[in-house]
């Protein structure tokens, strides 16, 4: 397994985790101080949009690396 495959797996997993946190908002994770800082800065909808965009971008990057 080469480094690009490992990076692609990491990016796909990170993208899925970001999408899960952004869309499901689990209380244990949503209550963390870093996410609450984003909520105060961007608002709740802005934080959700940021996490979804970040999740989709990393997921797309991971899938792209798999195709190389």
C-alpha cells in the first residue's frame, strides 16, 4: 500500500466524519469547545454549511486520489 492510498483512505474517512458531525450534530461532539467557537463565530447554520463543504471537499479529494 503506497502513501497515496493511505492518504486517500484518510481523506475519505475524514470527509465522512465531517459530514456526519455536520448533518447529525451528535451532542457529545457538537458540545466541544472548538465547535462551539465556530457556532458563536459563524452561527449554527454557517457551521453546518462549513462542515458539509469541508466534508464534501475532502471526500472528493480522497476519491480523486483513489483514481490515480
